[in-house]
């Protein structure tokens, strides 16, 4: 960036995200690629980019003024995650939902 020509048309970036490029790279690795990229984009956009269950979106709607994009696009338009007993059990075990049973 310091060596760019004076008439370079692009502005200086506020943040830069570096990734490893290799033919053998597993681009779906959660901790190596997806999580750092999601955190970088969340920092740039000042929003939460995680996916939430309908119950969490419901609580967000009553406790926050701004909903995360996944809640805006899914829950509010009635297109949220379809739950099952097994999925709910895993979410409770992971601490994502409270067990009301």
C-alpha cells in the first residue's frame, strides 16, 4: 500500500484480511478460514453474521433495536430454521437454547 502510485483509483483500506492461498487448502475449515473471515466482516459491517434459531430471533426482536441479518431475512419473513427434537436437543446441550421441559 505504501508503494502505490499517487493516481491509484482505490482508496486506502481501513482494514485488511489476509488468507492463506494454496492448492491444498480446505476452504471450509471452520477455525482456519470461516471464523476469521466472519469476524472480519462482522467488524467491517458492525453486525452479527451468525445464524440464529427462531427462539433467539424472537428474543432479539424484543430486546434489541437492530436484528442480526439472519433474523431479518429468516425469522421476520417466516423462513427460519425448521426445528426438530434432535436439533433442539443439540442446541440445548451446546448452550444455545434454554431447556424449558
